[in-house]
């Protein structure tokens, strides 16, 4: 049964909101202010001796050269390089979760939502890529996910979100993020993995539409049916589909002047 555009928006809006803490959990934090740090430190001349620079400064300078969010090296990277980083950072992690249900814990073992988890991984990646292009509007993100994952072209500019709808989306987003929802707990891989599975469960409500999302090649599906190596086929198929989703997201952003 085909769902309406309004129903799809009601699913995607809390999904988009729930991606924020999940993506934060996949980022490297910036506890020492590495984003603003340069090498060498701004208060020391470039020819400062080792004695003049503390061990802490050396360590921080080394960390600041690593290409992860929150570092000077990251700040110097272009949008294409950051986008590729998210493809490999988010993509490898979420693809593995979708391919091996056991990594999702008890929820993964009781709900047959592997395909939906693959869609959730693609959705996470799309939000991350859009963010690197400066797109953080919830409506634009919902439109992006609807276009790439479900082949729906939405225009939310004329749709006004009511207070009740806003509150409902917030409540649903909190349910999806679970342990990552602002409780001060560290975002461990286990908590992030469980959140990804909850995001997949949310998309399971539109399961009839999931076949429209980017998938892998036909031979990946064949390989996935074989014993023992089936997990490999599933992984390769999800990885291929995720890279296709990233390519389509770039095209969508470029067409609308965001790239």
C-alpha cells in the first residue's frame, strides 16, 4: 500500500531530529578546543624551542593535525573531502550493523528490519552530507530523504508545522535516540548501534516503500542468499547502495544550489 506524502513526512521529521545525537556520537568530540587550535600555538613564535613548548602543547598540536571533526586539519578540508569522510565513517559502521543483525543487540534479534536499518544508515549519511553543504533546515532534510530514499519530490515550503505536530515529532525523536537523548551518557558504539536500529524500526512503518531506496547490484543479492558467505554479500550490497545514495544526495544538493 502506498502511503501519502503527509504520512511520509510524519515518519521522516522525527527521524531527522533523531539523527542529530546519533551523528554527534559518530563524530570525534572537541574537548580541548582543537577546532580553534593552530600549529604552532598562537601565543608562541613559529621558531620556538622544545623547551618553550609544553608537552601538552605538543600533544594538542598532534591531535589537531588528525583529520577528524573538531580539528584544524578538518577545518582546512574541502566539502568533497569531508563528504568522503562521512561516507567511510558512517557508511562502514551502519553497513556492518545492517549486515550483521547481532550487532544491534536484542532489538535486532527480535525484529526483522535489516532492510530498514540499511535505509536508516543511508538516511544518517544523507543528513551528514547535507550538513557539510550547510543544509540544516529540517524541511530541506526531509525533502532530501524523501527524494533519495523514497523517490518522492516534496515541497514543504507551503506546509506549516502545528504545535501539536512539533511536540509529537520531538517525543518520537526522543524515543528513537534513547540512551543518546541528552542524558549526559557517553555515546558508546553500542548505544549508537542501538539507536541506528531504532531508526530502522521507525522506517519499518513504511516498509512497502523501502524497495525504492538505493540498493546494491543484483549479484550482491545472489551472494547474500548463500550460506556462510551471505553476510559478506549483504555487507557488499548495503555498502554499494550507500555509496549510490551519497552520489544521489550530492546531485540533489547541486541541483538546488547547495553544492
